[in-house]
């Protein structure tokens, strides 16, 4: 499988796309003044303890307090996976674990790390068990155990890595990441020293700070994507910004020299995401219906409780009998359903409604193939077998807002029953359109753009300098012309 990483970096926004065999499977966004919090380490102060929920609110200096569950206060094993705890394990855990009010008191200072960004009006979720990632290792202060990435399946390699990790001196546990496969002891030693030094700096800063305080900020999206996503089987890392390219070249030279030659600067006049078809795939990922080559389709609807995914035969009528037609449709839908889950970053409870199959062998084959496709996902997941009604239930890890919630908002013209792009998303699209190589401007020209009045207000109040570099580069002036008749999320460059 060919893998590529595309990094589209502009001053107000960085976007990263992961491609597998030319198809986009993941898209990550980071916007100026709206950066994610996951991975940040804070010195917090316990604001309120909730014995009834076995949790606490912790002030970390944000608008909303962070939420800390009792499980995230207790020491965690290096191979702990919260998705693996079934009903029996959960009841046993609740019977034996300490109570939150025995572990924390109001006003107490505590070092915590963000594990989930704020979602749906809630504050971030945090854990007292720090997890400091490097490229090949994750350091777990206070946990004297080792773990190996589940994606490393070769038993001899797992044993080799385990022996290296167990030989590390001092306290703390380590997890060998997927990128650790084949790494030498010398490479591990370098990262081992770096992670121990990072943990020591965090500890010293905590001792000399007063809560709430930021102790450690995670890497920016471009560096984080290279660190966490790129492995030796990647074909290329393509970047369209010279400054970001230089920064990543320096970063790779320090953490992964063998990958440095795969870093490329995209110099084509055609925008990077358009050249590789990513923009079109993002647009399609905001639609509820996905049409498959046979004419069948997948319909995806997100609700407060769950995500419903439905497979329909549509125009596909098959060639043999009904059972074979249904079976073929379900098999065709499997890889696309798995891709859409990753691309849209759908989390929580997902229910996939496959078309009913009478043959038990067909149901088992659909389940096994679907499970194999989902195994390509970086996010943790659990799934149940096909039910009598043809449903497969999945729980998938959720740490940030999905693509729909990030790029769209409730539509004001339909009372909230649909979605339209946010003002910032439209403004950034307008900015990209102005920089399009197909447009030619005359020095001194006034470029008039028809926009919705709400967008004009947003640009004036929130992003007054969004077009400043465009105006300087082309020696022109952008004039916004409010037009109430434009449809939501639309604009028009009229010159």
C-alpha cells in the first residue's frame, strides 16, 4: 500500500491529509487561536469533587474546567486499553478502586494532561497519568512496565523490543510505538534521554509554578503528524510552505534522519490539496450520501446518541438471486464505510446497518472483512458481531471534534436541522480562491468580493488581516460587498 502525507500550511490554518493508495483516509486541522489541547500538560487545581460521578472538575486556566475521572487518577499499566473493559471488568474495577474523594480534595494542586479536546459545550477531559510521546517511544512516568504497539505483530520483533525497553534504567514505563519496528538500541537510547529530560523539565516547572499553569505544550500539527503518522513505508511527505518545510527538515534530521529524504516541497502552482484530490474528498465527506461504483450507496447521519450508517442497494440489482446481490453490495460497502469513519473521524457509538443476509456464512464473512478494514484505523475500537437485524455496533475512540463539527455549524436558515460551513471555513476558502493561479490581478486594482453580511462582519471583527498578505503580494485592495441574496456559505469574486 502506498502512503503519502500532505501538509497544507498557511498562516491562519494548517491541514494534514493522510493518503493510502491515492485516497484520503484522514484529515486533520489546526487553526490559529483554535489549536487543540490534547497532549498539553497543566498544573491544575481541583475545583470540585463529585463523589456521585466518581470524578472531579479541575481548573487548568481555560474557560471551562477540565473533567477528571477516578480511573484517570489511578496508576495505569503500560498495556492498559480502556476499550477492552467489558461489563464484568468494569464492575470489578468499581468494587476495588479507591473513591475519588479519597484521592482528591478541593483546592488540591495536581498535574494533568489533556486526553480529549472540549466537545459539545463540555470542558476537556484530563488524566493524571502522563503519557509523553516521542517518535518511537511513549514514556509513562510512574509506571514501571513496558508495552509494545499492537500493530507490531512479528513475535520475534516484539520480544526484541521488549528486551530493549526492559533494560532501560530508572523509573517509569515505556511503550514501543509502531515506528519502533526495526529501530536500533542507539536510536532508542537517544529518545529515552530526550523523554526523561522532558519529564524532568515538566516536574521542575510544576514545582516552581502556581495553579493553574501550562507546563508543556504539544507540538504543532505539522510536527505532530510527522512524528505520529509517518513510518518507513511512507512514499513521501509533501509540504506546500517553505518555512514549514524547513522546520520539518530540521525536525526529521533530529528525530528520524532516514526519513528526511522523503520530505518534498510542493512547488506546483496548483494547490497541494487540489492536485491530489483532497479538497473534493473533504467536500464529499460533508455530505450524508456516498455513492458506490455499482450504484449502491452509503448514508451517514450523526445524532446526539450515535452515528447511523446505512447501506442501500440503490440502482444495483445484481445478476443472480437476491441473497447474492445483497452479499455483493455489503462487501462493496465495507472498505468505503471504514474509510468514511476514519475520514470523518466518527467517534462514540456507531451502528452500521448492513442489508439483511440470510446466509450465516455471508454474515460472518462481512463481519471479518469489516473488522480487518477497521484494523487499519489508528483509533481504538470495539465491535460486536452482526446482529439478527443485520446491524454491527462499534465504539470508536473520540478525542477531538469530527470533520462535520469542525467545518460546519447549525444552519440558521433551516432552524438547525441541517449544517452549513462556519464563517471561518468560508473565509479560508475565499482566501484560497483569491490565491488561485487561474486569477490574474492588475497592480492597484480593487478586488470586489460579494459575501453574506454575516461573513463581512466576521472578517471585520474576527479576522481583519486575513487578506493582508494577498493584498501586499498582488498590490491590490480587497473590498467586501455584503449581499443578503447569496446562499449560505457562498461568495463571488466580481473584480
